[in-house]
């Protein structure tokens, strides 16, 4: 079995924190084991919990459009979250839940070894850059600990703050240009 599949199975059977008692499905993430670009959101929502797949609700539909703007297709990237189980009523994940889950993300990154990590929203950004703010740094490549991070607004942000839509789409154009120059 591929190492990524072993990690997914551990996540599906995980009981490291209390989110395991309220979830329907854990959501390990999905995509290519050879992905050069990895997208990391916050935590599964209702649809993701129901189906066990990341980003399949309204934010996921918009993410698909954003991937297209960057010249990417979903099957070629890997999409996961900081926290793999849905927090009840979509509340923010708690610090100890993030900590209980973080080894899974570390292991996924080390097995996939992507060239760029795209962080989606504040939780994901703050995992690497706790003092940075998304409004300041979005759409810019940051090198940290041998990782290339590309912080982005969470796609859901555009759904409730319509004025962000153009900014977000411009950021994905920038990501596409970076990928065309450095990766493909
Ligand atoms: N929002 C996230 O951060 N992740 C998902 O998987 C779905 C919505």
C-alpha cells in the first residue's frame, strides 16, 4: 500500500481528539500522490463530513474555478485541511484539535513532497506563519523552512465578501504564472 494510503487509513480510524466522536467521516484529503502543488484549507464542513471528501460544497465549487484560473486541474494537485474532521456546527478548530491532527499533515507533506503549498485562509497560514495576516501576505510566495508557501484567502471568503472575488482571482493568476515559470 502507498504511504499516502496508509496515512489516510490512520486518519479515517483516528481518535486523537473529540472531533472523532461527532464526525460522520474523517476527510484525509484527495488528489495526486505526485502533486507538485498542495492546497491546505481549514477543516471539513457539512458536505465534506457527509462524503469524506475535501472542498465539495460551495467553497469547493469556487475552488475548482480558481484552480482553472491557475491552469490547474483538481486531479493533478492534492487538497487537504489542517484539521481532518468537521468541528461541530463549523465552529473554529481549537488549538488542541489542530495539534492532535498536525502530524498527519506533516506526514502527507513529506510523502507528497510538493513544490508549493497553497494555504487557504488564516488557520492554514498561521500554522506556518503565526504572526502573519492574510490581508497582508495573500498572493505572495514566501520561503520558510525549505517550503515554498503561497498564502491565499479562503475561497469561502469570496462567497461572503464579494469585493474579495477579483483580488482572489488575480492571486490565482499570479499562482498560475509562478507555476508556468518554475514548475511545468
Ligand atoms: N472549507 C475548508 O476549509 N475545507 C473544506 O474541506 C471545506 C470547506
